């Protein structure tokens, strides 16, 4: 029981670090609403440009926003 908790925390930390590396290398992901198709169907069946991604089909990943926030705080603290 005592070795399960440290292993689980190390696994979670490793996953978070891998995700931040992916976000640093590839900051863009597919839009969740339109799934990268740039448009979605409305309730009456017509197609409309996705309002969440403005019809681009891509979005900035959450991890990339976190990295940008950390960099901005570091830069502002060292001025």
C-alpha cells in the first residue's frame, strides 16, 4: 500500500510533463465543437461556421495557455 501512492503520483507527474512538452512543441489542437471541420450543423440542419474557433478548425491547447501564463509571470517578475 505504501508504494502505490508514490508510484501513482510519479505517473501523474510524468503524464503532466509529457503533456507540457507536447503543448510546447505543438500548441494547436483541433476545435472540440466542430472537431476540426470548420463548420457544424445547426438545429435545423444547415451548416454554419464554428463560432468557437471562428471557422479555423483549430484552437490553442490548455497546456500552451498555461505555459504562456508562466512565461509572462516570470518575465514580469524580472523586469
